[in-house]
C-alpha cells in the first residue's frame, strides 16, 4: 500500500502527492485568509487519508462532522461533556485508534479552549502502549495557541498554549502529527508555528501575515508577494512531505461538504411586490386589557435580621414552645385530621414569597398560630421537627407520592438541618427527571442571595458523598445522587 495521497494538481495538471509517513514525522501548517480554501484543503487531505491513518480533528466551527457518515468518524460534541469525560474519551480514542471529530461549535471561546486543551493533553498523556500514529488536525489554531493575551483568562490561555506546544514540539515521539490551520499567521504563537516543516500557504493580504509567511518559507519578501495573487483553492506548497521547492497547487475535489451556506449567488425568490409589502407590513399588536395594579412586593428582609437569628432563637423558641406546651391536647382519634391540617399549613407557608428568608423561630411561631386558627391547639412538633418538615414542604416533597421518595427521606436523615431543603429539592428534581435547579432556585430555598454560598453548599454536599455535581463545557449542570441512582437532567441553557 502506498503511503502517499494526491492533494491536487500543479500548474501543468500533474498530480501533487503528499507523503503521509513523512508528514507524520514533520507536521504541517496551513495558512490563508478567510475564504482562501483552508477547510477545503483539510477536507481533501482527511478524505484521501481516512483509510490510511487515524485522524483526530479539533473542529471549532463544526464543519467536519460531515465526515462521520462516509468515513466512519465518531463525532464528540464538546458541549455535552465535562472535563473528566473529555479526558476519558481522549484516552479511549488513543487506545482504540478511532478517528474522531471533536466539535466545539456549541461552546463559547473560553470553554472551547479549555475543552480542546484537556482533550489534546489527554491524547499526549496516553500510556506508551497506545502511542499509535495519528493525525491531529486543529482548525483555527490561532484560537488555541494565541501569540498574545486576549479576551480569555491567562489560566485558560496558558493551558491551551501548553497543550498545543506539546502537540507540535513533542507529539511526534508519541505518534501524534500536528496539522494546524490558521487564517492569521501573525496571531499564532511562534513556537507552535515554527515546529512545522511542511507549509501550504493560501491567499493572504495583510503585510504582517505576509512577512511571517515569507520567514517560514525562507523566501524574500518580493518572492512571497505571489501569495497575494493566489486564487481561492490554490496554495503554495513546500516541505519534505510535498516538494523541496515552492510549488503552486490547485486542491482536488472532495466528496463531502461543510454544513455552512454556499458562497455562490443564488436567484432571489420570485414574488410580486404586493406580496412583499404585505409580508413586511407590521400588524398592530392586540391591546391587552388593563389589569389592576399588582400590590407592591414585600420589602426585602434586612440581612442583619439573619445575624440576630441565633440570639433571638432562644427567646422566640421558648415562647412558641411554651404556647404549644400549654395548649390542650386533642384525642388520638384526631391524628389523621391533625396531619392534614399540618400539611395544609406548611404548604401555605412554603408558597409565600421570601418565606425562607425569615428566622426559623419566627416561622415556628407563625406555624403555631396558624394551627390554632385551624382549631389545632397542639401540632405535636417541636421547633427542630418543624424545621425539617418545613424544609420538606419548601422542597415540594410534602405528600409526594413516589416510591423512591421514602428512600430519599431516609438518606436525608444525615443531612444537616440548614442544608436539607436544597438537598431535597435536588432529589425531587432527579426523581422527576427535570433539569437541575439553577443557583437562583437553590438560593431561594436555602434562604440566601449569595451565589457563592450556593457553590459552597454544593461543594459540601459533594464532599460528604451525598451528591456528584457534573458541569459540561456548555455550562449545563446536572446533579447525581449515587446512593439512590438518581440524576437530574442537565440544566437548561
């Protein structure tokens, strides 16, 4: 079997081969402005060598997912996985020699850089017995190996740059051949670009990119001017895997296409002017009926009240419990009716806005008063029992008819009182298979307006072994309760 593929033809129509074994040892840099045909060139190379060598494509725009059906590439959507899963997938890719496309188009720039960095680093860190030859193609490489600081944090930039540097500088000994494509050579880190020995230079107009291209090709600036005159789909090729002297190459045809729109002009739809005017006319919106003004929202609870909670708890609790103790006892036959009243009162209290921001002793006293108003002088709950019953009600679990709920309540016996409501909300959501509650919902049920406190709450529950938090690169959080085998759906973006 030959180790060469044909990437296109020269000016005389003769085929221009690319030695894949030589490419694996010397790496490749593809450069050209937007619209010069870089992605087309990469697609041609990937299609021609698909049956010859393992391929790993880091695809920030989702252009190469169309390779999956005809060539069997596995598509990995970075937005659907978290960091640990991405690293495990990369390890499996090296072990099983599978060709994959890591698509990152569903992520923001910083998440793209983190995901790609962890994936490439895991490829690089594979055990020695999995060092099989593989092409690692990185499109828009200037995003992952920037020459200077940009809009992302320094931590992310260093992580991504380190992964790209390892790929290009040290990847050869591990069987990884870097193929990087960029539309702005001046924005690509020099130590990454300098490791390539093969070059395919497409149409470039900016002087700063022209100067970098001339330096890499070892050409005088005047000779490099021919790069400006290249047509779309034509590249100036140089390197041991292609040819020893610069040669203009017209890239050959491809079998697949990107999901992006066409660059060709297409006829406008035929529609009479009257129809266009009707389409563009803005219909008057129906006027909504006047509604009475809503009552003003309750004033927010002063946070200083919460600071006094511990001091006030003794006096208020003693008063409330004394009232309960002094109340006459009802006969045992009234127990079912009493439970019905307690549930109704707790449900009404939990439905009130900002109820979780009130001190527990004040809530307990309010509960006792409401029970007496329902002709229930003794609810049979001290303040500690009330606090846990109230947490169940706030979480929406009071009276929940599900066979898994009793197991949740048994597990919750070891949860601290102040964390019980958020834990039960997560459990109820997991039972229903609903999206994970966001920070705002957890903050409300916990009685705080601090997002940082919610993060510490989740961290505490996770360290306690009660939950496992998973956040994918799309920022969607899901929470699992491993002891019960329950998992929430990912939070909606």
